[in-house]
C-alpha cells in the first residue's frame, strides 16, 4: 500500500507538471500572430545561432508584445513564437518548416541559422509561398537561385571583399598572405577577393587553405611570417579565428593589418583573445556608437539576453525583423502582398536604408570593422566609419 | 507467413501516404523510413557478427555525393544504384583491411575512415571542381524521394530476412558466437564478413543518395555527419538488432518520440531522451523487440498482486 500511494503521488506530480507545461489560454480579443522558426540550440550550429539570431527573435517578440502586440494593418495582435530546436540537422530543419507551413499554418516564418540551412529551407518556403527574410546566409549561389519569396539582409562576398580591398589599398598595403577555409564560404570569398586584389596591384605572397575543425595552423603561419607580408587576410570563422590569432601572436607573426573574417565581431572574440584582439579587423556592419537606433537596440539586447549582440549579423537579424514588422503593418498577413511589398519597398532599419534587388539587399555597403579599446569600430567605408583605422596593429 | 502479409499491408499503406497530402506527416514517415532502412542494414551485419561498425555515415555521405555529381546527367534510379554501389565499393576496400580487427579497434577504425573519406572528398572537390558545397536545383518531387526511400527500406527488410536465413546468415551468426570455431567448421570468416559488410553498405549509400536532394545544398559536414551513425546504432540497440522487427520498432519509436518531445518540450527533450535511453539500456538489454515482455509482466504481477492472488 505504501509503495502504491507513493507511486500515485508521483503520478499526480507528473500530471501537474504536464499541465503547467501547456500554454496558458489567453483571453485576448484579437487572435495571436503565430511565428514559426527553428534555431540550433544543440549541435555544431548552436554557438552561432545563439549569438546572432535567436536572441533577436526573443527580443523582438518581447518588445512588440510589451507595446500591445504586432500592428497588423491597424489591429494590435500579440506575437506567439513557436520556436523549436533543429539539432543542427538539415532533415529536421526541412521537416519542421514543412510542419509550420502546412500543418500549423503559422502566419509568419523566420529563417534558421546558417547558409546550409537557408539553402535547405528557401526552396520549401518558396514553394509554399511564405516570404523569408534571412540574416545569416552568405552565398552568391543562393542569391543566384532567384527565389521570389527569399530575401537576404547580409552583405554577400563581393561587397565585403570589395570593402576589404579598398581599405587595404587606402592604407598603402602592397603585399598580403591569405588563409581560407575549405568550404563554400571560403571559396566564394577567395573567388571574389583575388581579382579585386589584382586590380589594385596588391601581391599575394602566399595562399593556403585548411579544413574545418583544424587544430594547429602554426606551420602555415610560420611560412607566412617568412613571406613577411604587409597584411594578413583570413577568410575564417570561429573557432579558427581564435586559433589563428593566438598562434600568430605566439610565433610573432605581426603584419601591419590582421584581418579574420566572420566571428571577429562576436563579443566572445574580444573576451577570449583579450589584448591580442586589439587592432584585429574583420567583417562588421555596426556598433552602438553608429546611431541612436543602434544604441537603443544594443541596450535592449543586453537588458533582455544578458549579453551583447555581435557587431555584424546580429543587426542584420534585427533589421530583418524590422522589415517584417513594417511590412505587416502596411499590408497585413497576406503572404503574396507581403512578398511584393518587401521586394519593392525601401525600409528604415537599424542599419539605415535597406532595399532588395532580387534576393540581395543593396542598401547597406560592405564594411570592415576593427577592435579598438573594446569596441568594434567601423573603419571602412569612410561614409560609415565610426573611427579611423589604427595601422599598424600593435602586437604587445 | 503472417509476418510477410503484415509487411505487405504496411508497405501498401505507406506507399499510399502521399494521398493524404500532408507534407509534415510524409516527411515524418520519410525520417522513420530512412532510419528504419539504415538500422535494418546496420543490423544485417553488426547484429549477428557483433562487429560494431561506425562506417554508416561514410556510406551515407558517399551516396549523397554520388547524387550531387550525377543528378544532372543520369536518370534517378541509376543515381540511386550508383550511390549504393559507391558505398559498396568503399566497404569492400576498407573491409579487406579493417575486418581483420575486432571489438573497439574495429569501431574506432571504421569511424576514423569515415573522417578520412570526408576530408578526401573535400580535397578532391576543391582541387578538381573548385567548390566544396554542391547545389542541386533540378530535384525530383518529394513524392518520388519518399517512394524511393520506402523501396530501399523494404529491400533492406527483405534482404535482412533472406540473407539471415541463408548459408551466409548462419555463418555470420557463427562468427559472432566464436570466430575461431566457425573457421574450424569450414567457414571462411573473411569472405563471409566481407559479403555481409558490403551488402549492408549498399543500403546506407542508396539512402544517402535518395536523401541528398531534400536539402538543395550539401557539403561534407552535412552528409558525413556522425550524428547519423550514432542515431542508427542507438535505434538498432534500443530496438534489438537480432530480429528484423527490432530496428523497425526502434526507428518508429525513436523517431516519433524524439520528434514529439522536441516539438512539445523544446528545452527539455534532450534530457528526457537521454534518461529514456539509459532506462532502455539498463532494463531492456535485448531491445524492445528482443525483450521477453511476457516474463516481465508475469514478474511484475507476482510482485504486485502476488499477495492478493493468494488471498483469493
């Protein structure tokens, strides 16, 4: 009898826990706007997704709901986020979005994190006629698919490499060594970079690639040190950024300009690299000093998520949400109308004016950022700069 | 025969699933079938021999890359066959060497060779094709992919049953029990193991070839994902690799359960899944299908109601 009652207690406790887990029945007058998305909370994509993307989704829903809800052509409706973990697995991502669009029939979908995941979801969303505005997709091939319902707010390889090369030339750089990752991102960027360098008469003294998950690059870096270039360009992303920066410092490879591409703008790069991060350049778009809107966004992000947004794609994620919000306010939730509005309208966002040419966003130029005294300053192009580039980089 | 009829009816029902016109139900079924096919083919070799192979991801990835290379030029069935054959060829080549190893050494080396293939493909693609990721734009419809995966999974079940009953199946079980004794009794262990290993590889390769088109874009890290082999082994273990029902039940239970938990408890499901796995390993060592449920029920009844029964 004793064990039986204990079991009953346990069952009751489980049942109560189960009930608590159910979403509460709101007594709102207007129906909620259902927003479906997957983000990687586990697996290899999780660090990127949880730095750059999902915190913005949570912040957006929080802010909009605190203000009474999403303005749907004048009617305020609360946002209901339906966000699930995609385990960094492509098939799970495709399946989840199919569920959102066909079974759940959500009102809006927000994109997953990363270029590969966007490749998988974009055609499915296009087929079901759901507009998708993506912040973390970086591939000319994806842009070239010309999917009418698919938009990317992030700068693509060409403008980013153009900004880098212009900045190098403006600082009198004559020679570089280049390291890049063996993947689509590395190859597309290197493909854009080389002709641009050639056009400016900058010589490539050494060019090496390395595989994902590499654990030691000191041999490659020693070779580059021997070549003694004016600048180093790394088409890299975390965790190799940490590896390359750390090992360059160890072996005393100290070019005047040191550029590592993605993830340099992550706050964790500054924290992990400490003083070595000072003067490092990388892909960036903004910082809180850029404008009042940027400062407001930065503070709200820190207040809700207890951590800083990254200085590149985080703001592009936020801008994508602003675009959705402005679109819904204007044309409501009719997806065809939303798509047409996004395709032809110029939007005011945290990054300034944005507008699309096909899939690609063309309002925000390619930029270069540099860590200076704990802030990722925009140093190129001059029209967007928040500080002057510090060249040469100090190494001690 | 009753089982055969059951499989036949189930196959007919599954084949008719696209009638429902529910992409989510269909892709759920697709995932189940993919893992069912992978787990059945894995169990085909690793169940009877007790050689823990972790090469499934490599087979799967090779198949996927065959699709990426051949889809534009070859008809769909040929692409699938080629994917399976590429995996089979790879299994044959590595099998000649690694099947001499046993236990943990075999598991580790099969896993390591998977990594080797991944990096080799990266290198070849970069050097000769100037790319790493592959985009597939002209893909067959999702119904075609679904039926293809269904056929491959059914073929795997059919092969498991018939191969298991054949001379080779008996020899494989003999090797699993005692390899030296089997050899003394006239079995050529290397030859038999190689046949089993290659046969099981074909299905993983063909499934990789069929699934690749679902994601529009593939790169070595998505298709040579170790997650695929870990999940396959878990499913086979949870279901029980010694009968064909084991991996099938395992795939069904595991896919549905993990999907249900992922969608309903997005922040807790990993923990729950982990607990469930530990429980099933501790209390169901022979797997769901291999477990003697009747004996367990009898034991529970004796313990719980034994006193009341005697009172009556």
